[in-house]
C-alpha cells in the first residue's frame, strides 16, 4: 500500500531524531548495551529504515515480535543480532532459523523443535531462555528454568546465549508498582543464582524495556530492550521525570510527524454543522479546512469529543466536526487566510507549537504506543535525516 504517494498526507520519519535518542539512551545505560525494539514495523515508523539507522547509531542488537518482521528487516541488509521476543510455534522454528533470529525459548517443546530445525539446517542456533517473574504473559516459571536450561545444554545444535524476563509495571509510579518491579528483579536474580550454583551461566542477562532502562538502573543487566523511548516518547510521566533527572537538558525527540496538505477550504456561517452527525455548530462565521486524513489512517473518531487540535499556519485549530474515514474538517476561525495546499501538522512541530503522541494518548485514554502503531499502512512513510553526505532530506511536494 501507499505506493503512489499521490495522496497529500504522509508520516515523516526523522532518522536524525532516532539517532539522537539512540545516543542518549546508549549513554544513559552504558556499560549495558542498547538493543532496539523494532516490532510492529518499528512502532509504525518503518521497520527496515529504523532498524538500519538504530544499528548505525550504536544499538548492538534488535528485537522483533514476529518472524515476518525480521524477514523484512533482513531483506534490507541489516545483519545485527535480532531477538525474537516470543517462542516460535513448532511449525515456525525453521523460519526463525532461516531469518537468522535468536529465538526466545520457554518450553521443552520449543527447545525440541528449535533443536530439530537447527539440526535440519546443519547449524547452531543461539537462544535466549525467558523467565516469567510476574508479567504472566510468556516465559517459564522460575522453578522450571533449571530443567529448561539443562534441556538446551543437551542439544548440540543449540547454544544458550541469554536469559531474560519482562517487567509489568516499570513505568508505574505507585509504591505497589515499585515493590512489584523490585520483586520481579529479585526473582530473576534468584533464578540466575540458582543456575550459577548448578554451573550454568547464561552469558547475557536482560530485563528492561524503556521504562526499566530509564527508571530502574538495577534492571539494566547486560542489555536493555528499548522501544518507545527510541521513538521519542517516554512510557509515562514518571519515567519522563526520571530521564530529566538522569540526563538533564537532553530530551527525547519525537521521530514521527504526521502531516498533510489542506485539500479544500470553505467559509461557513455561525451555526453551520460540518461532517457526519452534524455534531458541532460553528460558534461564529469561520473558515473550515478539509484535511485528507481520517480514522482509516489512525486518527480515531474518539478524538472529536476530546478536544483534539491540529496545527495550520503555526496555530492550534479544533475539529469542526466528526472525524470521517478519509478526512477531517478543521475550524480555522473567522477570516483565516488558509488555502488548499497549506501544510497541516497532526503530530509534530509547526512554528513554536508541537503536538505529541503523548498528547493524543491523553485525549484518547490510551498510551503513545497505540497512537503510533495505529498510524495506518496507507499513510506513506517519508524518511528524512539519513546519515551520510549527499542523501539529505527526502522531501515531499
Ligand atoms: C515491546 C517490548 C519491549 C519494548 O518496550 P518499550 O516499553 O516500548 O520500551 C521490550 N521487551 C518486550 C518483551 C516487549 O514485548
């Protein structure tokens, strides 16, 4: 989809901002390594471009949720180590090996099918074993880990490269959240100690997502798995404060901007009610601009009721009516000098104003992750800020 780019709406992906965030987080967690989580098409930013840029900027590994995501990134020539964040189904073990992934293993059946797939290909596959310390989504119970690690060791075609867990509330600010995270890290440490007592030492330990990496130094271990922070959003207000304390004056930069050109402009009298449902009367005579993005592009209808604004001419402007599938209407007020073709910013900066995914998330009662991954596949991604002379910005217009 989004082949033609004939549509005057697009998402700009600023790889310069991404490199800034990789550098900032890399310095923060050093000497732990930074691995870039590029699942879900790099949180909607474009998997291959982001994976390549993150590695160039210093990420030493990558992580994906799906084998297909890895295949797309490998096709773009990215050769960095890549962790598959869940255990592949038995019939997907071959594809995981083929994609050059480090599979996560958490069951004896997973160990057996991965060993078989590696044997069939005459290769040795590095694996990471996952412990469930309290997230309760994926992973082996702590008591079952020693047997699982022993099962891996018995397989000549598998090599135990890592042991990891995942934190459920590292972004949380309550005492209960903090106790829970501390408890998860304790359980993880106990598993590691138990393995060591039995002579097994996984070379790489990891536990932290962005929130853990920023707010929980004890969770950094050998590497951190950062997603959302690389894309320029803090996982929560509390984590944003932790980062401001740890790296004063060095904020994360949003990587994605959602932009469009005004498609049509009309002047309407006070009381006119644009769009489906005729839900909002114009408070006064106003210029109403039509913008060619809608809920099929990831601008949810719920934004209409939540005080959503867009930037046109460097100013915030409210919606004039309900979000539709392909278009929104914007109340630009009386006498606005707006013409078709003017730039509209739905996410990002224009002049001194900025709208962030976190602002949308607050209005929608969700998290920035869902906003960013919700930007639809029919919105072309325009990559800007590539490293290397001569290539410069890939413009639009
Ligand atoms: C998505 C994911 C991450 C990245 O989380 P962020 O909060 O975006 O940094 C890390 N680890 C696992 C297991 C994940 O599923």
